[in-house]
C-alpha cells in the first residue's frame, strides 16, 4: 500500500516459503494472491500466472468453494491486466453473484466487476455495482473495504470526465450514457485532494493516484508545472518497481488530458516513448488510444486529411472491441434485483412503512427457493393474514403472487441477456424456481409465451 513493489515482492515471496514450510494453506493462499497481483503491477504477467497456478492446491486444501471463488478472482486480475474487460467481468461476476461467498471476497469481486464495466462503457452499472459493494462492506463491518469502495467510486466518476477508452472519443456520447451524479471538474479535484489528504503514510500509493487524477482534471495540467508534476508521478512509479503497463497508463491519461486542452506540444512529447514508430504503435497494448491521439494531433496541426484517416481507424477498432467485449457482458442477479427494487419503488411506496420492509425482504431473497410467506411475516413481526391483506390492498396481489411475478421478470430478463445461449432450467433455478411445470405455467400466464420461445426470439 506504500507503493514499493520491489520490497513487497521480496517480503511476500519469503513469507510464502515460510507458510509452505509450516503447511499453512490459508496463509499461503492469501500471500500468493497478493504476490500475484504485485507481479501483474510490476509487469511480470507470466510469473503472476505461474504464482496463481501454484496456489490452486492451497485453495483445494481450504475448500471446494474456495477454488471457485479465488481462482475466478485470479483469472479476473489477469484479464484486467490484459485489458480483456469482458472476460474480467465474467470471472468477477461469478463471485459477485454468489450469495454463499464470504463478504470480503464478494466486495473485492464487485470492485473488479465495477472497474471492468466502467472500461466497457457501462458506467451506470459500474456505479450500481460499487453501491452494492459498499452495502455489503458496511453490513459485514469491513470499514477498510468500505473506504476503498468509496475511493474507487470517486475515481471512476472522475475518470469519466476525460477517458475515451473503449468509446468513440465523443464526450457528448459519453455524457448521454454516463453516471447521473457527475460533478464539475473543480468539485471533483477538491474531492480527490481531500480524499488523498485523509490517507495516512501507510497508503501512499492510493494518495499518489488520487492526486495524479486530480491534476488530470485541473486546467493546470496544460501548464509546464502540471506536466512536470505528472512526469514526477511517472518517475515515482518507475522507482518503486511498477511495470510498463502502469507507467504507460498514467502517461496516456496525461496525454488525453492535455489533448482535451489542445496542448499538442506537451502531449506529443509525452507520447513519444509510446509511439516512436508506426509498427510499435500498432503492437502496443494502448494501440486504440494511440490511434485517437494521432487523430487529435493531426487535427491540432491542421492536417485534416490525416486526422480523418486516423479517426476512422480508431472508430472502427473501438466499435469492434466494444462489440467483442460486450458479448461477454455478464448477467448479474444482484444488479437485476437492485434494478427491480428501483423500478418498483412506486409500488413499494404504496405500502405502509412496516410492509415496505417486507417488500425489500422479498426482493433481496428472490433467488432463495425456500422463501416463504411465513418467513416474510416473521421478518416484520406480523401475522401471515395481515401480510396477505396489506399486499392485496396496496399492491393488488398477494406476497406469493408478487414473488412469482418478480421471479418470472428476472428469468425473462436473464434469458434475453444470454443471447439465446442460456439454459431455461438453470436460469430458473438461479431465481428460486425448480419445478418445471410451475415455471412453464406461470411464465406462459405472465408473458403469453414459453421460456423456450423467448430463447428462440433472442437467438
């Protein structure tokens, strides 16, 4: 957390050896994950994959579920390093959507899912995911995780101001699809600086990142002192063992911010090490961003023909990547339930206050096949008859009818999102429906078609 990767890796690998000698699988697994992530940050991807592979046996020694949870997070980390955001989202969502996973593991998975969604242009879903992560962290009394989630949320909102990754470089388009709680740049800068000031010396890496991001949003970024400070931030990463990927990402962020101020000269100087020739630029991990920068630099230099050609290449590649990544966009049941709750807020508000808690209880446990009216009534300490009467009077259906209605909505949404590849029975089971005939009857009654027909229409 201090940002010294060289020391972290040295201490981490020594501690792993001691844990292996003591046959402490839990400690060895935890250390292995930290070391693997540090290796990715240092640009040692092949070694990181080997480290993750080596600790699979430790996961197996803990439990079968631990293999599924932690191996999925390791795969998500590798995919994020490789900028395969759809794959990363898929892997992280396997854990984020698992109610049986430990709270701290789910919170980490939701954070990784949120970053991946943001990089795929799914800004609202990214922020909704972080909102769910914050709730889980607070409920499980994980104050450090809750703070990190809030810092990540602030970072994603700030990054939305200038990022063009995975988009088409059109800020108006991004604003149309972006989070509704955007703040203006000065307010975001102040919030980032305040957050950085609140971090102690043991979390210097976070503070450095927040301050660098604040400078990107400031008008001062286009001044010599602003550029010099960003160069110092790059040197800070280099001195502490961060790999080319981390350094290049900060360099590119700075170039994009400079181009937003039409500062072509400083942008071209910083861009030099990334694109010293066309072949290197084509092979670079930031090839998409380099095409966009090339277009902007040509435009600022008055070379409109070259600018248009470069922008066409950028737009074509961006569209291809966006389509490819979104084909892996996972269906999150916790987000689906959240969307249901938001959509049905008007329905819930018709209920008396006590019964609103019952409504929330139902929404949060739709995937529990053992969910019963008796459970719901006990949760708010009323009789089953009183619960039935209240829902029939204010909602127009009994709690059992509401549960069935919302489950059918969830199943239909997931079948549609699956692009025709979903299994009807597996999808229904994830929403608490295990009886085939009950599913078929209720689904046909609600939507005037069978689940199979829905799949055919999607395909």
